[in-house]
């Protein structure tokens, strides 16, 4: 019997390829093109060394079960991020000012910035692939969902990201249903014995924009620091609900507590004061994290659902 040598060669070659296919796992794409607030950046899939200058991003990463190696240097570590107290995490600058020497030494595979350091993007990007995950103030919920999906893609946590964002969106819908029956509201920030009000389209406007509470005042000044207001203003606005956050408490500074400022005859004369409908928002999550981390937004939505369900 004549043996076709070429056929035998092809047969064993095919077996070899099949064996390789069975023993070598399929590798994920090594590079991903990510769209973010300042354009597009090609990043490594499953980066090993990650530097983050944004508390809300660290909160979302924690929700997905991943950690950064470089973090902000701050006197105030948000309680929900206590895992980063360990000295093994490299401090890479403040939320506003990156430490370029620290970044150079860390040699990160990925750098992530938030709102406070966004202006340093061009310089930071010299030290590694950089994403700006600053949320869009006109689409806060959408921004949190998109940023969670981006991080899920980068860290191979896409299923987790999908489940967590679906839960958040369902909770927001529940809150919107409840808030539609609650009348009007006004959001206040207290600091140094003074008050500012925030309305639609502002940094803390999601009480109205996302959560659905009807604003007591429709034409509040839009700006980073809100509109300075007085007790007389509160009485005239006469909201059914007051949502108050204490900036001094958020940054660990001594001052007049928000509860003390609301203990005022004019405040008590409003519908909110008379009905005991003054809600003190969790200051760290709302102020330091801008309520734009996945876990912190979910927690704050759950708190308001609980408040409106009583």
C-alpha cells in the first residue's frame, strides 16, 4: 500500500493545530479604544498598575471589585474607601494637582482623572494612557452608567457592571415615581455659616434633574457654587422639602452645623420645616464624590426612597 507522504504531513499538522487550540486559551484584545470627556484613548485591557485622581471612580471600581495602585493624597479619606488607608497604595497628588514625580515613578498602565483634575489632562497624559471620567452635569445618571460600563470593559467586569447599572436605573425609576407625589424641593449647601441653593442643571441639581423632585425655585443661578440665599429667601420659596448638605462636615472643617442653621424660626415657618421634611444629605458622598460614584449614588437613591416611602 502506497502512503501519500504529503497527506500524512497535513494530517499531523492539523492535529498539532488542534492540540494548540485546545491547550492555549483565547486571549482578550490587548488594547481598547475608550471614549471619554476629552476624546479617545487607547488603553490596555486588564491594566496592572492604575492611578486614579478621583474619589467617585475609586468608588465605582470598588463596586466592581477592583483596586487602583495610585490614589489621591488627602487629609480626608471617604469612609466608603477605607480600604485605601493602607500605606502600600501610592499617593500621586491631590484631587486638583497631580504629583508628576510620583506618576513617573509609578509608571501606570492607566491613569484616570475626574472633574477636579480635568484641567491637568494634557500634562498627565504624558505619563501614561489617560481617561477623563468627569460626569456630564446635564446627564448625571447616564454618566455614572457609562463610566461603570467603561470600567467594566477595561477590567473584564462587564456582567457585574451591567447588573449594577440595571439595579441603579431601576432604583431611580422607583424614586422618580415616589418624588412625583412629594411637592416641591430646594437643595442647600451650608458652609461657614452661609447657605447656597442649587437648582436644575447645577452640580447638585440631580435632586431635580434625575430624582424628579419639582424645584421650588425654577430660575436659580447656575454655577459651581450655587446661588447665595438667606432665610427670607427660604421662607419666600416655601419648599415642601429641604435637602441640606454640610460642606464643613464633608471636608472635616469646624463650622456651624447644618442642623444648627436649619434650627431657625423662618425655616420652621416653611412647609418643609413645619412638616419636619428637612433631609440632611450624606455630605461626603454628595460633596466629595459629587454623588457620581456607582455605590454612592445607589446608596443615596436608596436613602431617598426610604425617606419618601414613610
